[in-house]
């Protein structure tokens, strides 16, 4: 995507956003509610037209318009035809993506087996639970083996077992060389899955890069320490800020001027460490900080 | 184009296999037919009716026109439900990520139009069979002009009403929200309220004017053709005007559909809709 903008009346929903998704990679597409994520995803899917900028699709040297049959989409707004049978819907959606009928039927059968829905293929959608319907939509997004799949909040409303199952399938798609765009508010899921992230706020890019790099780039570690003894030496210790010191628990931020190992070596022998963690800040914190940073 | 046909095939199959369709296409005329048979038998004049005076040609044409218009109208209502269902089910985003908005809308209109056509054929066949049981009637009394114009008017009438309804459907929040948008849907039906006046004075000036107002054309022209021989230029001009406005309306409604169908839970003003409809691509 190259410098995409879209406005609705007076509101600029997306302004000047560029990014790319590579085969065999999961790109996390993040942003607070109303940041313009769904609008951007709809433009990639060719449902909306950007006012400015271009979206190109290239594979093996060619590049051109995004072919609708090579992309898959799990929209955040979930829906299926209530009166139709599960198998018929899956075959219909696959046919719209140019998969031949018998091929679509075979693949759908395999997917339904895999997601424990084999008994439901001939049932009507209205008879399925919400979670089951979501599985069906998940299958519909991937049945035609697209080059690019867009998942908009794939985990919302799912129990932990399904979430793990979906996570496994998404990883599998990555191994198979699919480019995956994952939009979610569940930061722990994003951290587990994504290779790179792009964070937008109010239609603009705020942060981008490889997940590891972004966490490194935060410039500090978050330390949590359970101890017995006197820890008052932490006050005024070099590189420490935002210290919360209790009788046996201390949490603080250690800036990058003090490396974790040198901090550990600097601990006085009188203190007994019971538990300790030194971590890069979780994506959640980075997200909140970045969004607040742009708001002010 | 092949995508449009796929969408059409889906909506056609979903509709003709639904219970509602069976009720509309078979049971309703069957009930009427049974009632008519019952009345005829109880009066004991079933046999004598067969030898009675033949039905005047205009009555046959008029009845056919009525069935065709009703068929076009009810088919368009099916298309309206098709669009609303697509929107209310939230399925539209998946569909639009696979086919263009024009193919999607065109598929709904074509698929449900074919379902409607089948329904009308069943009605006409049933009515013809039932009526010819008592009366010596024949469709061969139709004039060539009627025989040519009625199918054309059915198709154009359906397309006109269906694209009007598709616009209305894309604007509606769900099947229960009516409001001003639903009133628009009654416009093509309005001439039916004046059916008696039109067939008594098919040459009156106001009837002539109404013939050239495209939303009224299908109903008015069908009725006038049933009762009077109209100058060929008047018929041709009305049909050409209708065809042109059908073309423009379909383009308009495809553009509105594209934007409005994604707006869930919002009411849209006519002004907004008009802007979407006339903007350039």
C-alpha cells in the first residue's frame, strides 16, 4: 500500500498510510477503536476505493491490481446466510474465488473435519452457535488458499481452546508462505504471532517495525523484584525511575543506560532476591504509550 | 460477468428452495383455484359455463397484465429482501471482497428476477388451466403488439422496481425499519389505485402523461394496451423512455448500494444517497 488516504465527508479516516505484507509473514495491524483499521482493510480488499494513493499486489515479479480471488478476508462484522447450509455457503464463497465446485467441496470437507464441524455440513447456519459460525467464516477466508489473508479480530468471542486452534492454523498458513495481516486488540495474541507490527492512530501511522525491534526500541526494561531485607539502596540507584517500593516487592523501570546484567551485579549482598523479572515492556504498554503520545 | 451469474445462481437457488417461495408460487393460487372450483360446483353450472359466451379479448389481456405487473412487483420485493438480508446478515463484506458491488447487486436482481419469472409462469399456467376449465379462453386473442410488449414491460418493470427497491434496501437498517425510504417503494404501484379510471378513459390526457412518467409506465402502459389500440409511436416512445431510465436508475442504485450497504446501524438522508448515486467513479 502506497500513501493511502480516504475521507468520509469531513472526516479523514485514513491519511497517508503505506505498508507492505510479505509472503510467509504475519503483520500485526494495530490501533485503538476508530483509528481507521477496518477502513484500511476494506480498501485492501477492494471494497472501498482509496481517495489517494495506490494498492499494488505483486507476486513473482508481476505487480498490478489486487486480484480478488487471491485474497481472503475474515471481516470484523461477522455474518453468514442464516437459511443456507454450511457446506453450500463454503462452496459458494470458494466459487466466487474461482475454485472449481468439486475441489471446493473436498477442501471444505477437510476443513470441517479438522475444526470438529463434520456433523454440521448439511445443517443450516441458523442452527450453529456463534463460535461455530466463526469457525465457518474462518474456513471461508482460507478455503481458496489465498496469497494474502486479512483477519480482523479473529479471536474475539472465542474460548481459549478455539483461540489456540486458530493460532496454530494462522502459524501454519505463515509456514505455507501466505502473507497474513492480523488486526487485533488482544496484545498478547499479537505478541505471540506477529513478526512485524504497524500501529495507527486517528488514521495516521504511529509506530512500525519488527516486533522485537519495537520492544528494544522502547529504551527501558521493566523490573519486578520480590525480596527480603533492606532494598532502600534502589532509591537513587543509577538508571532507575518510577520506583514503587513495598516491604517485600519493588517494581521500577530501568533505562537502557544500565544493562540488566550490570544492574544484577550491582545488587548488594545483604539483600535476598526471592523472585525477579527484567523484561522489555509488553506491547500493551508500548501501544498505550504511543497512542497517548500522539494524542498530546 | 461470470461472477454476476454465480451470485445470481446462488440467490435463485436459495429462493426457489425456500418455503416462502413454495407458498407464494403454489399454495396461494391453489387456494384460489380450489375456492373457485368449490363455488362453481356448488352452483352446479360447471358444465354450462364451458359453453357460455367467450371471454372478451380485453378481459384476458387485462387479467394477464395484472398478473404480470403483480409478478414484477412481488419479484422486486424479493430482491428488496435479498438486499436487506445481505446487509442484515453482515455477509456483504465477504461477498464484496470476492466480487464487485455491481456484480453483487446485479446477481441479486437477476437471480431473484428469474425466481419471480418462474413464479409468474406458474401463476399464469394455473390461472389459464383453471379458467379454461369453465370458459373457452385462449391466449391467441392477444394482439401482436400485446404479445410483444407485455414480456418487455414485465422485464423492464421488474428491473425498474427492483433497482428502486435495491436502493431502498441498501439504505435500510434492517427488515423492520421502514420510514420514508419505504414510501418511495410505493410509487410504481400508485397507478394501480386508479385502475378503473385508466381502463375507462385510456386516452385521457392525464393517462397519456402518466404513460411517459417512467415509474408509472409499466403499470399504465400494460393497462392501456389491454383496452385500447395505441398509436405505435406512443408505445415505442414510452418503452424507449422506460428502458433509458431503467439503465440510469440501475447505475444510480449500484453506486448507492456500494456505499450504503456497508453502513450498518445508520439512517441515511435522501440528500446523502443522491450524492452517492450521481458521483462519478
